[in-house]
C-alpha cells in the first residue's frame, strides 16, 4: 500500500479572521492548501494544510520538500517517515511547523481506510465522545464576550474559553464579566495569548482562582520556561502551555522536566501529525499530566484531533474554534454537537467526514500534482 500520487489545491479565501494586533501589518488571508494522497491500491485521503500567511509558500514547500519524502513509501512506515522529516528539517530547511502534520494524518487515515475502521478505533479507542468548549473569540469589550458566551452556553456548550489578549487589567474585567453573566455552573478557561510579566500573570491567575476558572493558558511565550516554572510554583490554578512549542514530544519534555507546565497542549497540525500528538499525550500520561488537544483552526484536521482525543485517556475536552463557518473549510458539513454540549467521534472509516469538493473547486487558484515515478 504505497503512496503514488500527491495533489494540492491552493484555495484563496480572501478573509482575515484576526485583528490588527495579531496580523501586525502582514497579510493574513487565511488561505488553505488542500492535500490529497492516493495509494497504488485505490485509497485516498484528503487533509488540510494551514496557509493563513502565504498559501504559495505552503504549496511550494509541500511539492519541493515535504512530498518527495513520502511518495513511493508504504503508508505503514509512518514512524520512519516521521523521523525523516526531522532530519530534513534540521539540515537547512526549517520548514513551517504545520507541514509534516497533514501528511502524517493522511498516512494514518489511509491505513484506517484499508482496515475499514474509524481512525480512533484503528489507534485504539478509549471513548466515543467528549465535552466541547467554544474558543477563538476576538473582541474589544467584555460585553461582546458575554454575548458570545451566552450564545454558546444556550447551545449546550457548557464550557467557554476567552482569548482576551489585551492589557491584563482588561482581561480581568472580561473574566469577571463572563463569570457573573454565565454563572457558576459553566466551565470557563482563560487563554490570553499574551506576553504578561510574571507579576501580571500571578495577579491574573489569583483572580481566576477566585472565579473558579479551570485553567490559565499561555500567559507567556512557550520558550520562557523559567517564568512558567515560577508561575506553576506560585499558583493553584493549573497552567497550560506548549501549544506552540517546537520539537514535538522532545520540546514538551523540557517543559515537563522543568516543572513549567500543569497541562500540555498538542494537535495534529502543529505537533507533527497523529504520530507526534500521540507521543506527547503518552509522555504526559506517564507524568500524570493531561494533554488537552489544541484546535488546528481547520475543521477537517480538527476531526483528526477528535479521533486522537478519543484514543487517549488523558484528554478531558474538545476545543471548537468559532465562529464555526469561518473554519469549516474544506469540510462539507459542520461538526455535530449533541444536547448537553458533547461532540461524538465519526464512526465511518478513516476520518469519517465528507470533503467539500465544490467549495475547493470554487476557491482554487492553483492546482498541482506530483506522481511517484520509481
């Protein structure tokens, strides 16, 4: 079962979902490169590659650097391919962190399709559903956060994560407003995606403890491990980090070893696929730490996240980036959230979802193909 064909569709969306503080003047049209790998025995897997900053760069990297490693390879040789990407990365490539992941996801799905199993069953199922929380809201006022939080609470999503990203005093105002409006029964998280000083993070963390928030996430950049260690030693509320840590499980291991994290983060896009995410989850489990799977901001890859989350024990929630319609492409139908705020893993073979090929064709500005010639 060898990979013999790789096809990409660069889809231009002409939409920017981040504010100017995060784009900092650089274009961010939120393009997506759709990748399809096909095998010599008739199976194919379609995944999404993050290309929010430059779809052309992602397209070129895939065809010139990433895909030559996997073409002609048996889909079951995932571990060898995974380590070879690290060799390529180290020897004068340093490609975007989110490029090996989609290829790894496709290899796992191809194997699951051949076995006739949903991916989570192929990995070794632990559960079939998880509570889901809304995440990824970017607003200017506490009132806007409250309005959005109330909307998702009323839909049955019983947990909510705000991404304030403002001055820490403003963040505390938003934290208070959300708790006052949503009540004590709603699980709340804070992810400021901020560059707090240590003193600011302690002040915010103490406030969150009084408000009974579930965790404080990413108050510093991931490489500021000494600050994280001191924060974890000071606060009672769990501190979540490693969302953007490079090096897959090797990078996350440094944060754990230093005592700089209470909850680790991983996902199939930024942590080198299913293989990398499983390594991190199992590493964290050995230390009694949860690995909460981080959204990829692309629903098709988030489905792969869901399968991994349902194949490990130490993951408690599923992160759902909102507004849903902004991040659904190239998946055809929205993820289904049941009454009570749970999301069920698809039971069809592989990822078990349908791709929106009409939408892909409509937005495609460049289509390329690389075929194995060995």
